[in-house]
């Protein structure tokens, strides 16, 4: 289950999506999230699904690899589905004791579950199709205007990228520690919730120690390479928007405009 988490992983490729300017992809992801919250019916979701399917096809990322990332959040999806289905009042279509399922509740459950799935897939595509170093440069460039207010944009971008980059590393380390503890007789699955929480202590302690060790190794490696932050830092390849980047930005803005007009009732999908 832990190995199924795809957030923070990079899928190597040379597709059009991989070659896009990271600033365009970051802004596109941000706008896509806004679009998902603007949509108020399933017709809008069909547009979002078609957009994601086109991006996945162009990026040449296997759909199995993307849907594999949904396994770790399956319980969250089920919980969201159940809360909306059983807590929404309306026309009752099924009754079993104190449990009632309404037509409105079922509609809301499917709607919110679909939103969560699209949100996870859309966010994962950013890291899957962008190298960590390019992601750092893109975030730094977008935060550059805030330097006037004393915000260390380079350091913030570096911290966010390192956090995303080491999610798969820490998850892999967690999997190794868990298997080692299970080989010594540890049980992480049986018992009630309190017993399961207590059984995580033999897992969390070595995980924290491993995380601090990885952080120390990274700090020493950066210091050995004379890393001194973003002051007077130059790059071999500077970022410059190309025609394809501008075209992708226009498509995203057009999609956002359609969603806004649809939410306002101006356009009926």
C-alpha cells in the first residue's frame, strides 16, 4: 500500500507535457483545482475528465500508474462518500433501521467522491511530469515578486521541492521498517484503534531517526557543493516561455473561463 503512493514521484519522459515550462504547469494545476471547486454538476466534471485524459495521453504516463496512487486514499474516499450519503437529507430511497439513504445524499456522495479523485489525479500529474529541479526553479520564479517584501523565495521553493521529493523516499523507508518490525513479531493490523496506534510506536521512532539521518546527509551534501542559497545564483539553462507554453496557458485559461461562465449560468454544458 505504501509503495502505491505516487505523490512526489517523477515519471521519466520526453513528452510535450514534460517539456512544458514548469511555471505553466504549476499555474495550470492551481487553476485546475479552482475549476474543480467551481463545477456544480457532473457535466462540468466530464469536461475535467476529458482534460485530464488528454493530458495523461499526451504525457504518455500509464493510467495504471496514475490510478495506483488512489489506493492509499481509498479509505478517505469511502469515508467522504459515506458522510455525504448518510448525512444529507432529502427523498428517502432506502431504509435499514436507523440508516437512511436519500436521492440527494447519493448524488452528493458521488459528486464529492468524484471531486476528490479528480483533485488527487490532477495534483499528481504536476510531480509526475516535472523534474524536482525544474519544479524548484518554477516555484522560485513565481515567488520572485515577493522578494520585495523580504520573502526568501529560493529557500521556500527549495524546501517545498525537497518535501515533495522525499515523500517517496520516506515511504520506502517506512515500508522497510514495517517489514523488519513484522519479522520481529510486530502486529500493525489486529486489535482496536487504540492498540493499532500503540503498535505504531516501534515504527515511528526508527522512522524519525531515519528522517533526521537523511536530512543530515542532504545538508552535508549541499554544504560540500558550496550551496549558499539563492543570492547571486545563476543557472546553465534559463527558463523562457515558448510558443507551446503560451498555447498551453491559453487552453487552461479558456477552460477556466468556460467553468466560470458555466457556474454563473451563462454557458450551459
